[in-house]
C-alpha cells in the first residue's frame, strides 16, 4: 500500500512538472512572438502594432505595449507635423538662416540664404566656404570662440550689397551656432533716395527763394524809386514764382499719380498719332536749338489702349530732355516698333549721353546729373513719365553711352 501511494504521488509530481514545463514553453513562445512582432513593426516603421487579440495570458502586456506604441506614434506624428511647419516657415522667410554644427560645418540652410551665396550643395561644407566674405566669417568666428551673440552690418562692394549678419550660440547643441542674414540693399538704396530727394528738393527751392529775397531787398533799398528797374525786378520775381508754382504743381501731380488718384481716359488709338503730335509740339523748339527732328513710323503698327494726352506728355518730356542735351547740328529721332504684345516708343539723340553710374537713378524725383543743374527744369519730368507709363501697364528705361547719345524707350500694351 505505501509503495502504491508513493508511485501515485510520483506520477502526479511528474504530470505537474510536465504541465508547468508546457505552460512555461507556451508562455516563452508567446513572448518570443510578441517580441518578434514589436521588432518587425519597429524596423518597418508601421504606425500600428499588429498584436494578437486573444492571448489571454499576455493580454495585459499586449495592450500595454500597443498603447505605448500608439502614444509613441502620436508623438512622432506631432513632431513630424511641427518639423514640416518649421520647414515651410524657413522656406518662406526672406531672411537667410544657417545652422552650424560644433565643427563649423553647415547643418541646415534655408533657400533665402542659399540665394544670397549661391553655393552648390552647401550642407556639410564649412562656414568659410559658404559665407566666403571675411567680414561675415569673422562675425561667426567671434560668436563661435566666445560663445556670445555678435551682430554686424557688412557691405560687399563687389556685389553692391549690404547684409546684416547676426550669429548666436545654439542653446540645444554645445558649440553650435545660428546665423541670421538680412539683405539691407533695398533699405540702404531707399535711404539714399530719400537723402538725395531732400538734398535735391532743398537745392531746387533754395535758388528761386534766394533770388526772390535778393530782388525784394533791392526793391526795398530804393529800386522802387526807379520805375524801369522796378519793373525789371518784378518781372524776374514773377519768373521765379512761376518756377516755384510749376515745381509745386508737378510735385502734387506726381503724388496723385503715385497714389493712383489720376484717372486715365483709355481709348484705342494709333501709335503714329502720338508720335506726329509730340513731334509737332516740339519741332519749333528743336529748330531753335539747331537740331533736326525725324520720325520713323513703320506701317501696320497695332493700336494701343492709352490716354492720348498723358502719353503725348511723356513723349514731349523725353524730346525736351533730348533737346537740352544735344549740341546743334545733331539729330533727334522718334520711332515706334512692335515687340511681342507691346508697341515700343523710342526717342534717340546723339548728344552728350548719360554716365553709367547715374543711369539707374535718372527716373527718381528731383534727381539731376551735375551737368543738368544749369539747364533749368524741376527734375520731375522723367519721374512723372515713369509713373504714367507704368499706369498704362508698360515700362520705361534708358540706354546711353557718354559722348554718343541716349535712347529713351517705353512700351505700351497693344489692344
């Protein structure tokens, strides 16, 4: 009897060990399967784990891992969305941005910065290779070596460019730095235009005002007692007042044109009518100056949509300038040609020409070359002409070579 009981207990023990071993191997298989699924999903970059749904013994573990995976994927999706938004912002920014690693190599550059320096494959290159100009590189080096923010305005004469560079340490990467670049060329140019405008306006006002003051003082000192002299002085004062009035009227007209307050009476018209009318108005003045005035009008010019009076004034202004700066015996030619969907009007002279360095500025308000200071006028004619042409949807420009003459051209869209 005791031996039989012992055998039974031994059999039960063996069965129990077998069950435990089977349960252990089954659990080990399931955990291995779960580990394989997690590893494969991680390697494939899938957004959802394909975990077994009916694993009773590891259900809690499966659910916990699934929830962890979903939370991680949500975080990654959020980071990816933020990264995409940041990339869009950097791409649309007009200021240049560079991120530099601790070794001094460009880790990131936005399109605005790439346009400034036009370096092929800039990422991975050194800052010196990308920035190239020593003043820009030195500003970054001071930031990199001292760990302090540095900013400087830099002029690049070879490109006629002004840049504001700011270099600051990268708070996220030890030894890294951020470089911000602003192109101040347009701002500096506008500042120059404003400064020159004030200077030119002051010059234009000072001359007639000084003349009027001198004439007034002369009359007060006794010239009133001399009727012939008084009449002569009053006539000169009237001339100066007329010049001031003309300047004021033209400046007001230019202001209205720039603000779009001058309506245009646009009608289809033949280009040759403009050329003929402008040449007839200026022919007597040209003949008095000893100049020939020619017309070159090809047949078949298309009609344009224009305000006759305004465009005629543009042509008169251009011819008037040509008369002032062309020596006697030379020729002035008015012409028109077809270019694509535009008619191009040109006024060509064989006069003194315009220096290349001032050619881009001749359409500014009150801008005058030194040689034009004694020629009279307000310095507003070309500026008014530019705005009138642009109001018609065209453009105006000048080509010139010193001592060989100038050609002023503008285009007007065809009907």
